C-alpha cells in the first residue's frame, strides 16, 4: 500500500503518448534543480566560475563516467540512470584512490588527471564492454521517487551550505577550526610522492587514515584548483550526495519497497536524534561532519561494501565484483579506522548465527569476513598512528563528555582516568549510578530511530534472513564500541556515527515490512515532523517549550539533572504514546473504509499482534519524521538567517596578512622545499605548554616544516594525561630540535642556518613577530623575500 505514495500520478484519460513524453521531463527536473542549486550555493560561497566549471567536469568525466562503466561491468545496471550514476560515482571514488596511490608511488602525479582515459578507451574498443554505455534492462522508478530523492539531496545541500557559510575562503581576518587546517596540511602533503611525512614535523612518517585527504588532493591536482577551495567548499556535497544515493539503494534492495529509498536517504543523513526541547543532546546526532572529512568520506565505501556483503550473506554470487570486497575494506580502513570494525562484527555475528542454525559453514560469508579482517589488519599497519593507540577500554567513558555527568559527579575524574568505569559513578554512590543510568537511557531513547529496526530480529520470518543479523549486528557493535572505549577527544563516537545510515536503513526496512496502510505511516510521520519543526523553532505560533537546564552551582546537581532527564524522558514517552495511538486510530478508520474480505474465523491474538505492529510502525514513522524535521528545520532557519560576524578580539584568529604571507609561500616555494617557522601554537604566541595545534603555516603555506605544531603527533597523543596535561599541551619530544629551530629566529647564527639547510633541507624561514621575538640580525643572514604585517619570509641561498 505504501508504494502508492510514489506511484505515478497522471491523468489516465490523457493520451498515453503524451503521458510517456512528460514522464522523462518530470523525472529529470528534480535532478536539474539539485545541480542548479549546487552551482548557486558554490558561487555564493565565493568559488570562482572557472573553478566551478573545472570541478563539475572533474566529477562527471573523472569519477561518475568511468565509475559507472566499471560498476555496470562488475555488478550490472540497476535499471535506471540515477542509481547507476550514484553507484558509479562511488566506484569512481574507489578507482581514483587506486590511481592516486599508483601516481604517488611512482612520482607521476602529473599523469593523474589522465587516469580515466584507459578506462574509457577500453569500454569503447572492447565489443563486450560497449553495452555498458547504456542502462541495462530498464526498471524505471516512479516519478515521486525522483522528487523524493531530489528533496533529500536539497536538504543535504542546504546543510553543506550552512557548514561553510561562516568559513570564508582565505585570506581573511579570522580563524579556522584546527582540524580543518590539519587536514589542509595533509591534503598538501598528499600531492607529493611517497613516502609521506607529517608536514607539521618534517621527517616523521605520516600514519593517519588520510584517504579522504587523498581524494581532495586528487581533485586539486586534476582540476588545478587550490586545495583550500576544494577542501573548504567543493568536495563535501558531491561525496555526501553519493552516500545518499547508496543508502537509498541499499534500503530499496533490502525492503523491496520503492518509497524506502527516499525515506532512508532523508532520515539517515539529515535526521538528528530527537530532543524535543531537552537541554541534553545525544552525542553522535549525525553521521556527517564538516570538520572531519574522514568521517564523511568513509560513508561512501562503507555503504558500498555493505551492499556487497548483504549479497554475500544471502548467498548471491558476486562474480567479477569479488575484488571490490578487499579493496573497499582497505579503503575504509585507510579513510576512517573506526568504520570497518562494526561491519566486521556484524558479519562475524552472522557467520556464527547461521553456522549454529544450519551446522554448516557459510563459505562465501566466511571468505568475505577473512577479506575484511585482513584489510583491517593491513590498514592498521599502513595508516593507524599513535592516536589509535590511545583508544582503551573504559565502559561508559562517553559520560565524560555529556553535561549531566560532566558537570556533577564527573568533575573530579581528571583528564585521563585509568579505571574500568568513570570514577565519578562510584564516588556519587547510589545517586551517581542513577545519574549514569539516566544519561545512558536518555541516549538510547534519543537514538531510537537508528536502532528500532532491530525488531526484525524477533520476527520469525525475518530472523531467518542473514541480512537482518548483519545489519543489526553492525549497529549494535557500533553502539557497544562507543560506550565501551575511551578516547581523549571523544573519537569513540565515530564508531556510532559510521553506523547511523546503516541503522536507519534497517529501521526503514522494518517500516516497509510492517505492511501498514499508507495513512498509518504518513499521518504519524507528519505529526512527528511538526513536533520536530516546533523543536527547531521553525513553526510559526507553535513551539515545544525548552526544558530549562540547571544553571547555577545550586541547581547543577545530580538531583537537578535527574529532574531534567526525567521531564525529557516523560515528554518523549508521551510523544511515543501519542504516535502509537494515532497510528492505531488511523488504521481503524482505514479498515472501516477498506474492509478486508473475510477468509476465516477471527483470531484475537492475530488481531492484537497486528495492532502492535501497526502501533510500532506509527511510532517508527513519527520518530523518523521528527528526527528529520529537527535538522531540516534548524538548517532552513540557518539558511534564512544572516550569519552574525564575530566582533572584538578572537582568541585563535589570524590576520589577513598572516594568511596572505602563507599563501604567497605556497605560490613561490618549490614543491619539495622545507620551511622553518617560529609559529607553533594557538593563539599565535608560543608559551610553555601552549595549545600546539596551529597548523596554518603548513595548511595555507603548502609545505613541510621542520617543526610547526606537534599537537597530533604520535608521541604527544600517546602522552595524553602526563602531568595532568592534555595531548595538545604536551611539550615537543625533541627539545634539541625545537631549540635549533627557534634559535634561528631569536638568536640566528650562520652555523645554525647552514645546519637547517643541509640536515633538514630548509630553504625558507617564515617568521611571525606575533609568535615570538624575531632578531633583526636575521635579515643579514638570509634574503628577505616578503614583509607583510607581522610576517617576514626569508629565503636561504642554495649551497
């Protein structure tokens, strides 16, 4: 019944030829609107028109076109152009990483822009491959599917715009979040040949899940567009849009319902956890992150491999697509180290369950599991750095970052507590345990739209489907890892963020399997959306009143937070009860108007089970509607509101002159030149135990430095908690090197300059008077090439 929502609504009295002529136009229109809107928001983001043209051509010709051809050859056409292009873009990203790795290994980056050419030539020259230029056996999708997907993509586009609208392109007077500059430095590094070095401390091997940065670097090298423009503006929305299409395709494949695709697309990527006016947020509200390119990028290979593994556990032959399994596994491991373990756990659970049920080893699933485990092990060896080593077991460690605990019993836990549980729980006695339980319960409630689909595990008919165990096991593993592990930067939350789209796909699948009349799904979903919009403050004249959070030392107590959590939970339970009642009532009205034929005696227990199924379907629809509306409403409000510019001195801001000097260095220094700088910290001045996460000299300057910032180096991250200091405020491990580096600025000598030049390859000195004193004698020992504001750039003569 629900598929009627997306049925083609045309006038059946109109001539068939006219209807058939209109359908392609009406189906194409939403995609054209999305593309036009993307070009508009890119241009409003300050991207020059020539850059827009080059980047658009790059995506079409270097990613989508070759990827679509290869995907059709390996997996076949999906019978419609939008899904073919979506899966093709994902495959193109995989092929691009392979081409980039080959170019970086051989030092032939100048040839990278030509990597699609052999693919295209092969599909033209080989007769057996030419058929893949066309959509295969056509299985067209309803008109409303196209418009539903267009709406989901427009929301994603609006979200992307809200992320970058307050992040101006350099040079400007202001600051960037340190992780964005860190990734910009990695993008610059990955345009060079292997072996890669950590650009912020030249000579130290780069060990980090950097394949998202490799994609951005490839886009910059192929198009000739500045890495900063690609990172800050261009890469985000196309990659997220690809993930949206993959999630929609996976939902349709699992459920068999066409409408499940747009619903999963909207809820998986734009739906935040339901808060309904609560002052307590649920960590991991969205799977996307502007400041973490690795998290956003990994969703594409993760969803692509999830679809492959679903076919494997269902014992559908992959044929020539089998090599994609280890390749995608390694790309996931190299893009985000937290992405692959939950999927491996879900696949392992599936293997065990079906071995137990059938007493037979599912060999294809076991083979896929071995491929993924090997990929994870190899990825850990190739990519994982010291930061991964700081992940350790501490149950409920996420509480350290959630206000009710952090502001009460967690205040004395210390910076890096080593204990099986956060110490404040036991210190708080019974109330401490009650507060911890309340916070965890609230998190589970708020995240319910992502796991409620696991009800399929108790359905006898679906419990026999290994795909249910795979998806449910993946979601459970992501949640478990989030609450079992501890990381100094709350990075354990990425285990959960990576499985959010998978969980929403499972929830959408369960919704389709309820086989409820379409009003039972639509009416609660609309009601839930209204509640979500009200929470976001976008419904005129109606809003869910905010629950006041404890705000004083007297009220910010365990008791105060328990009252807040209790009120929030009560409001949530009321919301669920109303959704269930609404669904059952709508179902009763539907049955009166559409009575089912009587085929046998009424079964009371069957009616009760059906009523429960209807109620749960209504609750699920309301949750998804409210979840999507929260972020949609907030995004719309943000788009319609002019951003307020910060006034007064900003603690971590840079000057326009500092950015301009760094960009000048990027333009004038040779690719492999090394820079020495006295910039190390945020804010700019260097002091003992300052926040050593500046990263802008390497990021904007585009070159390796002897020592810039060490806040994310392996040794320093591993030292988190030493002397009760966080990793960002630890001292640089090699104090002799730091003294040599800084000495050439404060007390320069010819000997020290020659040593930097001969031992470390230094050709440039980037001196910022705001970071520390710069000796006037330096101008007599090195050639002054640029003076702008507080920055002087010197060049050392070649020996």
